């Protein structure tokens, strides 16, 4: 698996240090907001499936009460180009009046989050912010305000720490660039079919 990686962009140590910082920042920003009423907590909404590794580390770096829910959005097939965005699994939680942070693995064109923000805002949360591990600002086609960003990265296709290619590589502990010939083969096969 590691032989398929051309270059490590973000090491395990860098990720751990940044996740700890983000956890502290989120805890401080929401401490007063969720302290008022008994049973109040910050709702972390993870985007399936890429965000789960980040989310599971991030939530343990947050020291205020949190709850979790998940939402499934389909934006990528086997290939690496953004396709149509659609909701494939909805939240179980009613987010009206709740403080919500969407936890995402990577923001690329911004289409996925733009769709999700519109969808969730209509449910009247008390507040709605985004926390993304990775940001590829050069690829943005839809402007998105991301309050918490782990790392800005160049326009390269990355895998690891939850991010996949054709459902593989999610368990790599770092973020790396996949060797180009590996995904070119799949893209060519998709184009033919
Ligand atoms: P957007 O809608 O912002 O273009 O795309 C966001 C989604 O595309 C992410 O949630 C992720 O699933 C996928 N994506 C974008 N760039 C990459 C990348 O470099 N590697 C992987 N594995 N997925 C990516």
C-alpha cells in the first residue's frame, strides 16, 4: 500500500499536532455556547465516509460535551473528478436550535459543502460552521467559508487518514499523493465503459 504513494504531504505527527490545536480552538469557541443549558452539547456532523478518521481524533481533542451524527453525500465515483452531489444518508438528529460543526475530510471545488450548507441551514440550526482537515483552494469553483482548516494543500489527488481511492488507502496514517499511473488506469477504464 505504501509503495503506491509518490509523496507524503502531511505526516502523522503533523496531523496529530494540528488536530490537537483544532480541538482546543473549537472547545474554546463553543464552551460558553453549550454551557448554558443542561444537556446542551456541540453537534459534530461527519461526512461519510472520508471524515471518520479525522472526526474520531478531533472529537477526543475537544473537551466540551459533543454529540455525533453522520450524513452521507455522494460526490465522487471511483474516479477523481467531482460529479453530481446528492444526499445518500440523512442525519438522525433534529438540528433546529443546535450548534453544529460539519466535519469534512477535504474541500476541493466546494460543491459538496455548498450543497450541504444550503440543506442544513434550511433546518434552522443555532449556528453552522465547517471544520475541514484539508483544503485545496486552487480548485475552488464555489466560494465557501471554512472556519477551521487543518492544512492547505496543492492541487494533487491525495489519499490516507480517511481519504480513499476506489475505497482503498483510507487506513494510511498520513496524507499522501497517490502515484499517478494508479488512478489514471481507473479513469481510463471509466471513460471507456
Ligand atoms: P468538492 O465537492 O469540494 O469538489 O469535493 C469534496 C469531496 O471530494 C471530498 O469530500 C472528497 O470525498 C473528494 N475529494 C476531493 N479531493 C480529493 C482528493 O484529493 N482525494 C480524495 N481521496 N478525495 C477527494
